[in-house]
């Protein structure tokens, strides 16, 4: 199992496939043509304003990338592993996503969209975020799909698509990778098989699904104001009434619409966002666990530790210990 955190002047880190920790690599080393041709993780330029946190082992790797507002950020990737990008939140003011052999996409709304890059394909994306954004990159070795009929063939590149089934399976895969349980390999292999099947379905099979899922959910502007409010109040217990007022809905209708849009209740979403923030803070040893707990609204460190372990499978101390 290996972890890394990268921000400030650190360059794109390499992915480890063994149990050794993952360490950042100097950008000058990865700029050589032989390395750049098949870079192990997504290259992000400029690296300074971006925070990225990764964890993985064997065939699987998960990386959370936090993007600031107002910067033009560029992603590049071409590697021996499949890449699935999940756009968790945020929207781009402008930008473009492209994969060799496909028409590029300039869609601005990115929330709950996905991009799939098969191993060996060149991927490039740039955007200027209109609001704080988070992207999850899932990397998995084609060998992880060896038991699936779709593992060897049938996985075509797809840009900025919506598929609730792929999203749900990918979210489970991310959570399983981050749980770091040594006996979860069979579960990860099974999830990869399901993911391969879902990714292999044709666009024709998906024509009616996005509309059915979006019906009854929050509108784009409602999701934006609610997410921005939650992000700005991670250290407080956000009241459902306040969120409903922001969305201009009754509490009852807001709860139903929120779960329809995000797949989880509003309270669970806030806890999830708190834990993602905690992961970034835990990577900084200068900040005590007690201070992190207090900054997130927990009166006692034990309460924070219990919530963190429930969400990630790790205690905060064990999670921090994984970083060099």
C-alpha cells in the first residue's frame, strides 16, 4: 500500500504498484521523451495551486485532485493503465477535453460526469474552474479485468459522459481502494469486472438513463449554491432548513431532490466532504489531529477519529503514518 500528497511546488508523483510508499518525482526527470510518452499518473500544469492526494496498491490506484478557482489548469495522460476521471463537483468557466481519435468536448457543466481513457490513449484536458472543483482519477491495470469478457477488448474511450451505473460502481471502487484492506482484492476484481461491463455498453443502451436519473433532482444552480455553502461551512453542522432555503424548496422536497442528484443524503454528503478535507490536512504533519478535529466542528478528537474511521477504514493516526 502506498500514499502521497502533493501540492505547492511538488511535481506530478509516480504511481507505485508495490507496497512501498509513493514519492513525488522531480518534474525535470519526467520531462524526458521516454518518460513523458507513457507517464504513470496524470500530469497537471501548473502544479503549484493544485492539491492532490493518492492511495493505491497492486492493480488499483485512486487519486483526489482539488482545483482552485480562477486558474487555467491542464491535465495530460498517456499510460499503460486505464484511466477513469470522475468530476465530483464544480464547473468550468471555459475548457476542452480531448482523447486521440474522438471529437473534443467543451461542455462547461462537469458535475457527475465521467471521462474514460483506455490504456495507451493520449488524453488532454484544460479548464478554468468557475468554482472550487474536485476530480477523482481512478487508474487500473488491464490485468485487473482479465476475468471479464470486456477486459481484453470492447472498452472504447468516452468523454464527459453521464452514466449513473458507472458512477456508482466507480465510487465503490474508490472507497474500496481507500479502505486499504488487504483482503479486499477479490472485491476489487469483481468491481472491475462490473465496471468493464458497464463501460462496454453502447451509447444507445444509455439513451434513456440520464433523463430518468435527473428527473426530480436539483437544478444546476441549486446544486451549485448548496455545494458552495457546504464547502464554506465544513466546520459547522449545516442545517437542512438553511440548505432548503438556498435551493428555494421545502425541506421535504429538498431532501428528496438532493439524494436524487448526489446519491446520498445531505448530512452524509457533508460528512463525506469533511473527511476529504481531513485527508488533506492529515498529510501535513505540522497540523495536529486535535486542530483538524476542531476546524471541522468536532468538540472532541475521539468523535472525529470515530467518524474518520467509519468513513475511511483508517484511524487518523494510522492514515497519517502512511505518509513519508
